[in-house]
C-alpha cells in the first residue's frame, strides 16, 4: 500500500460537478493498493498516517500529528501510485490491485480514520474526481508498506 500525504489548509473532491467531500486543515491522502495488500497493511497505514508529526507545535517545530491539532483527513483512492514506468512511455498498472481487492481496503482505511473521531472525507472509488487543495508548506510525505 502506498500513500502520498499532503499537509493542507483545505481540500475537497468533486465528482460530476458536485462536491462530495471537503476538509479544512489537515491531511489529504492519496492511497494506492497493490495486489498483495491486506488488512494488516491497511491498519499499519492508518496508524502511520495519523501518527505523523508534521504539524508545528507552539515552538514552530514539526512535533504535532493531525490528531493533536484536531485536523481532518481526506482519503482519495489513486491506483496510479503503482504506475510502472521502467519500460517505454506508457505506464503499466499491473501492480495496482483490481477494484474488487482494492476498494474494501480503501474503505477500511477511510472507516478506521473516521472511527478515531477525526473529521473524515473520502473520494469516490473508481470515479473521475477533481481534487482541489491548498498545500501547506508545501509538505508532502510518501509512505509505502513495502518499506515498513
């Protein structure tokens, strides 16, 4: 499982001209699932995302996590995080999990974040989405369960 995490002042997702999700200050998480991922990877990812100390404390040091600041988390599925560009010019997505495997794990991540009491938003799995954000920093972190 891979995640590209962006610290944001706000973020939203629109599908077919309708806003389906919005958060204020917090984290925008683009989440990709691979064929070998399971519930263990999803649970690890949630703990890691929510525990990342990437918000400033009162002294201006990166020492607070999204839970500490009462921030929101917007999770958007993104199979393209598993693009393989080693050959040719057209990316291959064979390492991305098929929807029947990926969607339940994506939902598990979203539901686990919401269960922690944080303002939580989600994209629409499999839809063409317009994602808007105001990146704070910019600060972007990449996580990969394979490197854990």
